[in-house]
């Protein structure tokens, strides 16, 4: 018999029985059964499934089968709240631990013996919270939005990089990573970042055929693009609710002001707003009193709303990974939805700027290395001694950790294990390599925006899924009919997913083929699109 805090369950034979008896699901979706079986059997697992494919059901069902508390690491308060409410509807006990609560409230909640414990990664950096969670003897740690482990851009959260140590401190229960999008490069970073051991990996359902993909380009000036948005957004808002993503806070505020003047019920959302303001916008969007949310990258991750009809991008996102995450927030009810990218070549400067500033600077690494003594200390003390923020100190310490100079525990304890000053160069080289990879990720957005073939094919092949040359649900396919001699039916020199070696870029994995080019995800050089003619002529790729 499986026993949880909400009382004993009747004996069940498998995950499908729990899905029906406890959560009211008629059946499991493709991929769910395999992942549940893996973690219940004690194996780590990484589930990469499209938005709306039922990732949260995996840890919900697996947690009940394991019969011990499930820790869910979730990045946003809104996301935690939605997931917790969904579970409570089925009579299971849930606690949410976040920065809005007092320390006493944390400990009272953690001692309640709940079936599911939702925490932000920052909470697991608190030694007292970590100890209280360990005392609950969790049987599973689920990391939602696991791609953030590998995200070193503007949305970088260094506490995600300490999760592996925190999980070890919890007694190392099985780890379940969940995300909607992850290329082969990002998958490996998630595995390494979470300290996964031989994880079971499931990739399912990247294609969202109900979302029509298009790009509007040809804008000579930025004002031309803004005028196009001013025309399109009021019309789209009459058809249903939508999200517009912008790259900067200033851009968000300007667009909101413009559209409100046109009678659109619009609201802004970015990190410069207070938590209460952001919460008010989320509730207004859910309740239908706001039709358009103009936001930077974070909005939408915490919104469980199936009927978003459209997503527009006023600026280029940092990469196709982030773009498809954001696009996937529309049309989760399966009905038609629209995704439009408004593009000027000059827009690429913002993603490139973000890529150039990822991770800690060399000055920060040097300052943190200089602040380390020979004794065990804490992240907070190192940050104070180095004169940098806790977030920057954590990022620098983790770079020094990867260079073999320090150890950072799940409780935030820092101990020196090598010559920190000597390791500065190695740490900086690794950060510089990551910045180079981020720059190539930004360039994948440029390639997508200027794609002349099927956009859906370009997206799916980026994520390692084969696709037909013609989808009939993108602007490029709208302009032509499928031909009988398309590339999809022609033999390719290297199968998708195969490993190849380039004389300059090193080893990589073949992602896909579009417009006479092959895209390869190189381990150290990032994503490169290579002309097939030159590859064949010069023998630039050989099987590994």
C-alpha cells in the first residue's frame, strides 16, 4: 500500500491506475508512462515535452507511486501557485515555500508532512530550509523549466547551478528534469548541471501544428516595425488574448503606452515591477480584464492559460530555444493560434549584447578568487569581501568550481580545493567559451528570421526532429505549394543525430538540413550552418 500525507491509497497496479483514481486522467499521454516507470524504479530522467503535453502529471503520479514527499523546484511564484492549486484539487497535500513567507512559516510548512513541496532554487540555498527538506526524506526531486540550468543569458539564475549539490544534500533521491525545449547541447548541460546519473531521456511532441508561424520583415527603420505592430495588435486583441515579447523594459513600457492610447487593454510585465504589480497583471490576464500583456522573457512561464490565441515578438529573443518556449504558450487548447516575429537585421545587436555579457566578468572572477581565504566560508562572506552581489559571487564561485579551485555545497558553504588565483584563467576561458556558444545561439534566430524554406521544418530540425519540407502552416509555405522533389526526400550525407568532426570546430551533432545547408551543434563552438557544397568539396565533416 502506498501511503501519503493525504491518507492511504488503495493498492494500484501501475501509473495509469493512479492517473485515473487520484488525478482523474482518462489515460497517460505518450512518453509519460516511460518516464514515470524510470523514476519510480530509482533512475534519473529527463523529459523534454511540448508545452501542454503533461509534464507536471509525471511528477504528480510518480510521487504518489513512490509514497514519499516530492520536491518540485519551480522558478516562479505564479508557476508554483498554479501547479500547487492543480494538485490540491485532487485532495493531495501541498506546501509552497517562497521568499514572501517568514522563516517560521517555512519550517511549519515543511514539518507538515505534505506530499508535494514547491520551492524556488533560491530556497534550497538556505541551509535551514535544506535541512528541513532533508528531514522530510523526499523520494523524488523534480526540476521544472530545467533548461534554466543551461541558461547563461539575461535571465541567468546562478542558484540553478547549485541544484546538484543541494540534491546530494537531500540524500540523492531520483532526479526528474522537465522542460519544453532542449537541443542536444542544452540536454547535456542539463544532465551535467543537475548531476544526473545515466538518465532516461524522453523527447516527445515538439511539433505544434495548430500554431501558424510567420515573420514580418523588410522594415527600414524601427518606427516602421512599431507602426506594423500598432496596426496588428489591436486587430489581434479583438480575436483573443495574446502576449507581445520585447527585449527591454523600456520597450515594454513604450509599447503599452502606445497601445493603450489606441484603446487596447494592455499591461506591462518585467523585472522592474514590484512582485505585487506582476501578480496583479497575471491575475488580470487570467481573468480576462487585460487582453494583451507586453513582457520581457519571464512572463508566460507561470501562466497556465490554454486559450492564448497569439504570441508576437517585437524583438528577437536570445535563441530559438527561448523563442519556441514563448511561442508554445499560445494555442495550448489545440485551436488555431498565431506566432509572428517582427524582424529587422539591426535587432540582432540585443541578443549579441546579452550573449557577450553572459556569466561573470573576468574582474568579478578575480575579485572573488582574491576574497577566498584558506578556511571554509560562505557565499555571503565571499560576496561581501569581494564587493559584489551574491548572484555575481555565486556565478564566479561556480566558474572557479568548474576550474577545480573550490567546492560549493548545497548549503552554500565554500571550501578551497586548489589554487584559486591560478584557476582564474581556466575559469575565464570557460566563461568565454560559453559566451561564444551563446553568440551562435543568437545567430540561430537570425537564420530562422531569414529562412526561405518551411519555418516549421527549420524549428523542428533545430531540436533534432525530422520534418517534411512543407507544413502548410507557415508564411513561407503559404506562398508556395509542396514540390515532388523537395529536400526532405533526398538522401543526406550525415543522418540527423549523428556525430561528426570538423577540422576547426571539433566534434558536433548533426541537427538538420535547410536551404542547401547543414546545421551542426558543436560541443565547443556552438551552432553552425555549413554550406553543403563546401562541406562536400573540402571534406569538412567526417563521421566520428
